[in-house]
């Protein structure tokens, strides 16, 4: 029988472009095999097949904008619970992609030139960063699609080397002059992973628009870590792990409830804060393709065990490239942990429209003065680095928030209140 394979739920994204087709007509595929890649402004998503069989027809092309329910493939095979038989020819016009609303990425573009251009969100962002009018760029991709290399070539052809120092890189910032490194030795151009191409412009935008300040603190986690090790020993037998991050998530929620501004966002009009009565905690996950930020939804309703299981599940999906749009949306506060790698402190970049982000580096044993015993004692200290948007959070509030976090991490019993 003929089976239609459709785009599943992709979260908040109405329509996103197809950047890669991973199968060909005649291929035999299994359930959950990836069939296409979609690229949003946040991440690249692989769409798995909902059925198994032989590919009869591919209904989409690279560059098409598609959304939930769009037909991707026709398969010859057996139907599954998630796959429906092909609709009769008479019903086809109702699902015609041509009748779909304008893509979200294009609708968000105010410049008419960008709106007419055939390019992915990451390429549009790259063009904005360089102040390039996409209507003047010749696309070398399929169906005239504009690629990153086309923008680079256009920039080289329109900016004379002598005029480079006076050129603007956007927002009045001069661009970094291009250097021909091949004059000094052997070089090779290595393509960036797609995740970095997408996240780079977003981080650049946040850094340019947000007045960043970083507050550093240390928390004594000696007692907490002892309890964590006990829980982790039990968790291993059940197939998951309990890390320090689980406790930091739990402590952060308690601190956010006491200092709601840190969980807020700045209103678009610029003179109000949006107070949020929900707590979705994002965390940076290291993957072969770069950092991704999955989100633990309604984290305030979960205990240490459930948070630990969510961390493990979402991290695994991130490494395997199986995160969906909904898995990475809706965060109110983000934690970036480098504890497994090292470092003493750093300045994480605020993940706008959030107003703060917490950075963790490796804990260390240090001598700490005990007033009661009148002596130094070895204690396990955890460095904390919180970057914040100074428009929403001032230095005093940041210090109070970190002091609250330090207090909570100092005694695990406080997290149960």
C-alpha cells in the first residue's frame, strides 16, 4: 500500500526551510530513519520517517518551506499507527503547499529586499551582520538559493581592499580586515558545523544589544556533594546519573522565586519587565556539532530525580541530533556548565530574550576559615559566574541572587523548603 510520510510536530515553528534531503527514490527505509533536515533560526532538526518501506516519490525539494502535516514522502510499505494512507487525488488541493501562509522567517524580515531573497535563516542573519542587501547577491545554490559563500564572494567583489578600513560591519563597528594567511604557510578552509553557523549570529546579536555584566561567586558544596554521591550510586543501578547540575537547577528555581526579575524578560517597548510565573530551565549541552540548549519544562514541579532524568534524556537527544523545536524553546533562565572540562570562571553570553545566564566551572578543594573552630578547613567550593542584562538587573540584585544561590547550595536541606 502507499503511505504518506508527513512532518511531525516541530514545536513553535510554523514553517521552516528544507536544507537537506537524506533519501532518494528507490531507497528502503525503516521507522525513525532520518529523511530530511529542517533549519530553523535556533537549530537544525532531522525529521524521522513515521513508517517503513520503499521510497516511491519525494514530495519536497531543498529550499521549500514546510510545516507540521506537510507530506514529505510517498512510501510503498505497511502502515503504522503514526502513518496514514495516501489521500485520494481529489483531496490533494486541500493540502497543496502553495496555499500555505508566508514563512515565519520571511515574515519577521522588515527589509523588503530580505523578504524576496531565497536564503535560509542563518544566511539571512549572516547578511544582516555584514550589512549586505540580499537582492544584489547572485545565488549559486539549487533554484538560485543564496549560500553563505555567495555573500562572501559578493562582499569581496564590492569592497575594494583600500577602502576596507573605512567600511562598516553593522552598528557602526568596522569589520575585521581579511588576511591572506596562505602567504605565511599552508592553510585549509574547514566548514563550520551548521549549529555554529546558526547560533553564532544569535550570540553576536545578544552581545551587541545587551549590556553584559558578570558577577562571580563561590558556593560551599561539601555537604551537598556527599548527598549527591549517595543518590548517584542508587541512580546508576537504575540507568541514569545524578550530577551537580541537577541540584543547581533546583537551587536556581528557589532563587528565581525570591528574585523574580532574574526570571523575567524586557518588554518590547523597553520600559516594562515581563514577569513570568513559570520556570523553564535551559542548559548548554556539548555535542559533536557544537553547543545546543535543551529546556527542562516546568522544572519547579520536579524533584532531583526527575530533573536528573530529564537532563540525561535531553542531553542524549542533543548528542544524537534528535532534539525538536519544542525541546529548545520557552526557557526563562539558562545554565552553562563547564565543570566536566575545567576553568575557574568565565563570562557566558545572555541568551536573549532571557536576562541572565549562570555559568559553572570545575569545583575545587580550598582552605576555608571556620570561625567556630578558629582554623582553616578543606571545603569543596563551586565557582559561579552569572552574566546579566544590566537594563533589567542591577549589581545589587545580581549579588543578592548569587548570595541566595550560594546559601541554598550550602545546605541541601534548604532545597527541600
